[in-house]
C-alpha cells in the first residue's frame, strides 16, 4: 500500500511530498489542474507569458528564499527583493514536481476512510487507494467540502478560516500604461498592476507592453459572480483613471480566482488527526502567501516523519 496520498500539487503539497519522498516514503499527488503549481500560475498566449497568480517569489525565511534566489531578480519593490524564473513563476513548482508521482487533471470529488485505508474517487468515478495516510492541501473551502462527511475535529478548527477571491486581467498594449515594474494604486477596483514585460527575459518586442491587473479584495468579493465580459469592461474603464493612453489593445483576457488570498488564517501550520491519518495544510494555515504555503507543507512533512506514523 502506498504510504500517503496528497490532494493538491500547489507549492504546499509539492514541498510536503518532496520532503517525504526524500525520506523514503511512497507519495502520490493528485491535482485537478492540467499542470502543477496551483496559484503559482503562468499562462501563455502567443509569445506572451502572464504570471496571473502570485506575480513573483519573495519572502523572509532563509530556506524558502534559497529556493528562488538563483533566479533573476525583478526590481518591482524597493522594500523587498523579488525573483522569478524567466519561464514564469510556475517554473519553481515544475522543478520541485519533476521527481514526484503526480496525477494531473484528476479532481478528487470524495474521500473515504475504510478499515483498509484511504480511498479517493475522481471526477470520472474511478477509485484510487488504499493509502495509509491522506494530506489535503486544497484551499480551505475546497478542503471543507472534501472532509464534510468525516467525523474529525479538523472540521471545527477550519470554521473560522476565510479566503477571498480576486479577478485578474491579462492584457497587452502598444503604449506603456505605467512607468514602474509594479504599481499599487489607491483605487476602489484595482489593487495592483504588474508589468509582465519588465520581468527578466520577457521583453520580446519593445513595442508591446504586457500586464496583469489584479482587483481589490472588496471589489472582488462584491463582483465574484459577475460575467467575465462585464469584469473586463469595468477593469478597462478603471484603468483610464490610472493611465491616460494605453494605445491599441493587442490581447485581453480575465480570470477569476475564487480563493486567491487568505482573509483570516488558521494560525498554525497544519492540522493532523492521528486517529484517521488525515492532515490538512496550505497557505491559509499561516496566511502569508506562497511562503506560508511552502512552510505549511514543510512543517507537516517534518511532523509526519518525526511522529513515526508513516
Ligand atoms: C491573484 C493572486 C495574487 C497573489 N499574489 C501573491 C503575492 O504577491 N505574494 C505571495 O506570496 N502570494 C501571492 N498569492 C498567493 C499564492 O499564490 C498562494 O498563497 C500559494 O500559491 C498557495 O499555495 P498552496 O499550495 O497552498 O495552494 P494552491 O496553489 O491553491 O494549490 C492547491 C492545489 O490543489 C488543487 N486542488 C484543489 N481541490 C482539488 C481537488 N478536489 N482535487 C484535486 N486537486 C485539487 C488545485 O488545483 C491547486 O493546484 C497570490 C495569489 C493570487 C491568486
């Protein structure tokens, strides 16, 4: 029987799997996405690349920073150093995922603990298992759905965690919209504009300017269920408050992240129910973005190894 299944191959699940596999534990990951990385996401359109989740890698913890300090720096912030691979922020996840066993495009719709171990059922009704232990690293509301039929104290602990949505718009213009690498305007709708063309290795054509525009938490909450076309129209109109002339629009698309950021965090790096052999982890545990997700997966893996339960 494989030792462990992990639902979610974002940076949290990948870090957890990496440590456990290095210690000789058999780990299988499942992710509903076509690729790995979750919200460390890079989307390609023609020759353009957009980091439409986290725009770059940054942090304070030494061993998290070691993971990306060898990538080129992106000078978007005078207070902190930011880095990212030329191929996009998602490349970090791809690099960690390389030696791991991952079933991509596999959405786990239900989980069941039987006397023989954990069983997972995917969107096609196929069953995976048994596994001795199960780790879930999906955003908190998606984790709550998966564990809702289980009798576990984890359920109660998750009740106060809160995650917030974000809309992002990816666009390419023929004139520069902002003069800096990143802008965080004081605006009701727009929270941040990242100049993708200013990232290392991205300036393919000096007459094209590519951007990711992210909406504020308040606006995103209020307009979470809006039609993408309406969101795009509003965002383009809102940009007029910030930039006078963007020239011609060469590309424009929007994406909604239903669970983008942590509003209220759990306040500890993971939860573990030793009776069931079930753990939950993710960025929402510590609430400090990608760094917190990485630390959450790491802390969980170390605890599982030290507890000797695997
Ligand atoms: C627009 C935006 C801007 C951001 N900006 C920053 C920033 O500036 N700095 C920063 O540090 N962080 C930022 N973040 C947050 C950062 O991206 C996340 O904190 C981090 O990537 C979360 O990692 P994770 O592994 O916890 O979760 P995720 O990356 O969400 O990974 C969870 C994975 O679980 C999978 N999954 C979920 N349910 C299932 C299921 N039922 N079956 C199978 N797979 C499933 C998902 O497909 C996903 O791949 C931003 C995020 C967004 C969206």
